[in-house]
């Protein structure tokens, strides 16, 4: 019945990133299927060329989202928008979404986006600018069919293919290259969960 489906949909299994990925690895931020890997310009946070990995989450996938790499959240933005089907090419820029820019301790930047689909019209997240995060850490959920985009610079060596099924927090998508550590802005532990609807973002207590 409805209760059984709700419990199934909101399941939240424990996930542990592979030991070799916790320092410099990039793990999948969502469960689902990689529907596209493309090169594009990213003017918002990376401010240059990027490799984009788009993951489609079906209603049957686990919908808990996880941070792809360790570092500090430097950019966090909720944007209301349309509700095109999640696999639509323009969904990344047109749909309701939240965007997070993360700086790894060695200076490498990543951008990841929770994107609502035609069915999913509510995004929840618990990240704010200044948060310090760990690889595979839970950070939010997008209800029902949705999409997650991950954008990384060309220097990141990807190890993932279109059509591949991935699991949030455990599937390694690539490796951040070694670089000299650089100073980051003052940070704080990850805080409260934010609930958003089609109208505006709303705050609630962490779940």
C-alpha cells in the first residue's frame, strides 16, 4: 500500500566510501544511472571548462544525496524554476534546483546540483556556505524522479561511463589530482536542513 511505498522511497541505507576515496576521491552524489557525460563551460563557480556527469534517479532509487568529496562549501544557492522531466537537456538550468560549490583542501573546485523533475517538486538540503564536509556525507534528498549534476574541472581523471549505474557515497567517479594545499575561508560544521518547495526555500530542523 501507500505506507509501504513511502517507507521504501525514503529508505536511507548506510553507505561507507571506499577507504582509498576518502581523501582525494570523488564519489557519486546520488543513486541512479549516468545519462550523460559532457564537456561544457561552467561560469557560476568553476568559471571555466568543466566535465559534467548527469545522474537520473528513478522513483525506485534511493533518493538520499551525499557529498561527492571532502572540503568546504563556498557556494550554496536555491533556485526556483520549471518542472521539465529530469532527463530533459535544459533541466539543469531551467528546473527547480539547488547548487553547491565545494573547494577540496588542495584547491580543486566541484559543483553539484540537486535538480527537481516533473514529479519531484520538493528539494531538501542541509548545506550552507562555510560548512566543512566529508566524502559521502548525507546532505539532502529530492523527492521522486529527479536528477543530480556533478561538474568537475578537466584536471579531474574520471572513471565512469554513460549508462553506468552508480550508488551514492560508494561508487568512485574520479580522482582529484594532487596539488599544494591552499587556505580556505573560515568554516563551520554542516548545519540545519533546508526544505524547499516550488515557491521559496524554507528551514527546518535536521532529520
